[in-house]
C-alpha cells in the first residue's frame, strides 16, 4: 500500500506514536529525531518525526491514511537509439532473470557503461507481467536524469515522478523517485532498481536503507547499480553479481594526471594557483568545458572570486537553488567552467569535458572514481583529461587510479 491523504484505509490512528517514539511511516524509533511542541489548535502537545519531515509531516495527531496497492499488466515497449553491446545484452538478460526469479542482483559496472539502458528489458518484463517497479536514487539530479531517459524510451508508459517539491502521480505501477519517497510505500513494489546505492545520503543512512526493504513486497527483488560497490551491497545481493568493466563505446577511462600544488595557500594570498590557472587556460584554448571539484564550499567560492580573467564561470553546490539551471547552461555551452562540490560527482553528462580536482588529498577513492567517470561518456567525445591537484599522494588517490587501470584492462575490483 502507499500513504495518501486521499486514500480509503486508516493505516494508523496517527503517524507517530508519541509514547513509544515511533514513526509509523518511516519506522524511525530514535527519540532524538522527534520534536514536540504545544499546539493551540489541538490544546495538547504534538510530536512529529524529524527523519521524514522532508516529504511532509508525520505527527501524533494526524491519521495515517493509505491506499491499497494494485497490480496491472500493460504493454511496455521501449525504443533504443543504439544497439546494446554483447556484454550489455548479457547484463540485460541477467536483470530480467533477477526480476523473474525474484532475486536480488548487484550490477557492478564502470561509469559510462550504459547501465540505464541495461535495465529497460527488465522493466518491460516486470510491467508486462503486472509487477510494480520503482527506479530510485538518493540524488534528485540523478532522478531527474533517469526520468528524462526512461520517459524518452518508454513513450507510452505512465511514469510517476516523485522528489522534493515535485509529484507527478498516476497509479504507482512504474515510479521514478528519490529514495526518501519510498517512506510513502509499504509492501508495494515487486522490483526496486537502485541507481548509485553508495551515494550520499543512502550509503550511511539505515532509515533510508530500511525504506527500500519496507516498500518492497515479500518476494520482491532489489537490483543495485553502481561503479563503486561495498561489502554491504554484495551481501544484499546474496553474491549475485554481474560485472561490466568496459564502457559501451569501448574506449578507456581517463587515467588522472597528478599535479602537486597548494591551491589553498595561493588563495589565502589573494591569487589563483599558477598550476590551476595554466590548466584552465589550456582547457579553454582547446575549446572544451571543465568541472572543477572542491572539497569545501567556502574554498570554492573564494577561488571563484579570483577567476575574473576567465569568462563563463559559475559555481554550484547542493544548497544552490539555481543548480539545475546552471547544469543545463553548462550543457548548452553558456558556462565553460563550472566549480562544484561532490554534488556533481555522478548523474550528469557533458560533451567535450575535462575535470580538475582541487586538493585531491581530501577525497576518498570511491568519490574520485565517480568524478573521473564524468569524462568521456559520450561516443562523440569518448576521451578527456582528468587532473588531480594535490599536496601529496594518498592511499585513496593510488587506489582510485589502480581501480581505473583495472577497468581499462577488462577487470573489475570489488
């Protein structure tokens, strides 16, 4: 079932049990994640859940109303603008098998392997057999990209889209949403496909991980897609893993070039680091675009203020209300240099792109692998350059480069 104020089922007398400190919607039972206040309207104390407040308030005075889940078969053809490679076809068959046999699956694929297209046949099988499907991700940026590609392929399908502030709802048979939206469902989806399970905030949030399990039917399947799997994902998949070590266009991943530099020191002296400036000059001269990743928002803004000699420069971070507009302007070529935090480490694709990582010594290996994966994703521009600006080499830098080289040699490293 799914929670809906227009439903006809009284699931619970209230969303929150104030005595037990339990939210019936998200199953939060951490007493530090509740807030209590005196309500003049109700003339008593009202307690609400802070854990799932982002999708609307669940409290101790408002009934939790639900609608019974329903299943419906539908023709679910799709259109691909290219033919899958043999390894993609094999992965696609594995996805269909997991859905059919109600098994979990870990799809461990290099960044740019064409993971989204690999799940199309599995979605088609599920919908034509009356199974409810959700394609989810922790990041809104990724959800928007997924919905764009899925709705473009499944032209006749009625696809629900749900993320903060946006709800395009039909019957919840085929849903694309952020993981947070799964708090609205219980025992509803027969197949949940999670893109980027390792991304913030899902990776470290047991409540969100619980939402995936809670919204799944008893014999449903979870399909995890990632380039950087963890032991927890491997365990969830029950050892059922399919690996793709090559990008669909057949070209290698870019091997990062290391430059030793102290961008912060130069910044504190009121100037742009010389190596960073030379790299940017070279990229602009060759008519390319660049994402420049920073470990801190404050540093990003300060460096931005020192870049007056460059045209088409913008900065973006998670709290930037205009970030989706800026990403689109980058695609259109209006922005040439986009400074960013790790908010753009995944889920975005640009042509003619290079990447610079500032103070790389602060970044973990999995994040660096994702960042490197932004380059060379398009068959029209399958190569590019990645530059690591760092004070010193680190275990994480070496691990990231080692894994990228393993992918290029046709091996995957779990």
